[in-house]
């Protein structure tokens, strides 16, 4: 079972104003950790689709051009 978690992050600037934003996270079960090793420390493109009560999140590695810049 997987749960999407939400938390509110508050950043305080110069002790006066506060900037807030939501961060959503998804904990991946241990049985999938071995599959994830090849994707660690790489930039990933994400596509999210919702259809008939299902949420599909697709992660793919970004391609790099010969100059080392990421290509979308």
C-alpha cells in the first residue's frame, strides 16, 4: 500500500514575511528499492494521468545532448 503525503513548508525571510507552499511525497515500498537504484541522482521527467479512479505516475530519465544540457 502506498499513501500520498502532504506537508506545509514555511520559509521565513529576514524574520518578517513567511512564504508557505505544499510538498507532496510518495513513499516507495522497500520491495521496489532495488529497481530504483539505476534512477538515483538522475533528472527525471514526470507524467501524471488520472483515469477512472486510478492515478498513473510515469517517470522517465531525461536525455542529455552532447553538450551536457538536458533535453526535454
